[in-house]
């Protein structure tokens, strides 16, 4: 029988097991996200810290040879010039403790993701509202 590995239930638990340097860098990212998106819900998803606000905003994580900030592909495209110094992979910025992502860039990405998620939520609500009105009009 395989022994199941239980991941962290909270961001505090996730950070607590990291080496000091990685914990320090990711704690700073966490603090920046929380200050930029105070209404965002802190979650653990895919075994990583993440933030939800009208949908997923961002994730971050520590790996053996790098740290990652999961922003989504559209953010890498939007901030193309600013993310150039970092290795990227499918919506992810990879960085090290020696060369962390600038706080200003994290704020820009989180702010833009919030606006993007708000717009998507509004669009869904409008579509739903329009569908209800069309259905009521047809049934009269």
C-alpha cells in the first residue's frame, strides 16, 4: 500500500518547511500580493500558495533549483519587456533567491490580473442577464 503524502493546508504551513532564503523571498511576494489584493482569498491549490479574486489571480512556489510565480500566459505577454530577464514557461516566471522578481512588477501583474478577473466576472454576469431577458421575452 502506498503511503499518501499530505501537502500543506495553509500558506503558513507551506512556507514553514522552506529553507530560510526561499521562505524570505516567497514571504515577501506573499506580503506584496496581500497588500495589492487585500480582498483576495489565500488558498492552497496544486500544493502551492495561490490567491483568488473573481477567479484565480496568481500562485507561487519553491522548487529544487528555482522559485516560480505563476501569472498566466496573458500576463507574460502583457509585461513582455519586464519579464525578459527571467526564464518563462507556460504562464510562469522562474527566478532565484539571488535574483527575485521586483516588487513593482509583482504589483503590476496582480493589479492587472484583478482587473482582468473583474472584467471577466462582469462579462459573465451581463451574458447571464441578457440570456434571462431573452428567455423571458420569448416565453411571453
